[in-house]
């Protein structure tokens, strides 16, 4: 089968409408089934992950070398070992960071936060606007230690795990929404990240991510590229109020694919 060029693929995603099954009005808030959040720890994870992290990704689409879509999201990690919870910290990023990502994505150029931006973000976590967690149906985060790589990952995933301290298997399912602006609706985000420690507050490595959107037929987009996990706060300085409430970079990333910015 002939592979569509990236520009044609993005045009297809941007123009295809939502499935007919999604035309019913959304349910009342009191009828919405609660979002399910699960963290699974598999194998020994020789890493200190407690705290709040900013995940930044550079996703290359197709063969466009050096052309990437930037994504950024917040995660809150509590506990250790089998009692660990690894959840999206559901709050919007500050305007200056969102604007910087939007500008970079217009030209498909890589973006990373400065030290000053990271420090400022860590100080204002409690003040960030919350996002409705009900946009998601289910989150499953699997934290995998090297001893379990052989049983948990197969095929072409293995190369990104070489010499890593742990891997993340992220699975975020989106709740069906009423159609809007004839945009393809994001259904699922699936990503695997192999993390190498660069410092006490930074892990980095390679991520493979597949986004699935609903249209007349499901539309998958797979990207591959580097990622960074920046620790904004440690386990002894967690924000109050729990993790729920960040517009996921997953949705921001998909939006950047279909509208050219976020």
C-alpha cells in the first residue's frame, strides 16, 4: 500500500468528520461513569520517581527528519514500588509555555523549556487552571523495571529500552464527545518511553507514541522521537488536591496535528 505523505495524512485527519455514532448529545454530568485510573508497577524499578514531572516530547512524523511536533504534560507521582501512583496532573500549562509550544509547532521546530521556565512552573502548580478529568474514560500507566522488559515488551520496542532505568507504558482512553467543528475525535493515546537518568531531576530517552482518532474509520498516527522528564518538585513538596483536575499534552498534541498549534 502506498504510504500517504505527512502533509496529506494531516490534511485527512483535519477534514474527516466524527463517526455518526458520536452525534448523540453528551450525557448529563451526574450520568457520567467515573474515570478509571490505574498504575501498575512491574519488575524492580531502580529509580526515585516521587514528585511532579513535566514530560516534553519531540514526535517526528514519517520521514521528515528534524520536523517535530512538541508535546508537554504534567505528571504527579506518589508512593514507591508497588504502591506507586503515576497520574496526569490535570491542569493547564501557563500561557507563556503554551504560546512557546504553539510557535514552535507552527514551524515544526523542537522546543524545550529553559531553567527559568521550569523553576517558575514548579512554583505555580497550585495556581494552574484545572481541566475536567471527565474528558478521559480510563488511564493506565505501567511502570516497568528492566527485569520485566522481556515479558512486557515485544518486537521493535526493545531497542529504545537499551541501558534504561525504567520504561513507561502510557495508555489514555478518551471519553466520546459530541461532534465539534467536524474534527476527528481522539479516542486513544498509547505510548512507550524508555528512560535513562541524566541527573537527579531529569530522565530522557526515546518515545514511540500512537494516537488513534475516530472518523469514518479509525485514523492512527505514530510518532517517534526523544523525550525529557523534568522534575519540578520532589515527593516531600507535592501540590495539594491530588492529580486530577492537565489538559493532557495528548489532547494538545493531537490538536497541534489537526490545527497546527497548541
